[in-house]
């Protein structure tokens, strides 16, 4: 009974400690990302806006969100730098081509009615 209270405190503090460590790591990662921005980087803001970095300042970033449309954002509003998904796009196209190559199944009207009426 003497060890119950210290174990309870330990059981509450250990998950809190690991949660704080994870949050600190994520914060450092986002800060490093925002400090390493360069002109031409395709980015996504915290509000979900896609743009390309056209100018950088100490605290602000100018994003081109459409042709000849430039907006100014705080660096802290940049959530992530996009990467080109050309590899996944070609894989998706290959899967789609494979699905298109499948031969259609020929069945009569009676077979269709039987298949649809099965319970």
C-alpha cells in the first residue's frame, strides 16, 4: 500500500513526458522546414492553400498561388513543402491500364437475372 501512490504518480508522469518529447520533436522539425525554405519550393499553408515560394523575408514568405497572383504569408503559416508525386502517378496509371485491359465478362440476360436475384 505504501508503493501505490508513487506508482500512480509514475504512471501519470511517464506518458506525459513522452508526449512532451514527441511534441518538441515535431515543433523542431516544422521550425527547420520553415527556416530552410527557398525560392521555387512548392508549399502548402496551414489553411490548405497550395503555392510556390517567390520571395523570402525573415518573417514572411510571398507565395504565387496562380499565374501573376502573389500573396504574402508569415513563415509560420507554411505547413509542408510538397514533393512531386511523379513516381506514384506513373504507378497509378499502370494499375489503371491493367484494369482497362481486363476482358469484359459475357453473360446472357438469364444469367444476369439469376445473378442479381440471388439472396
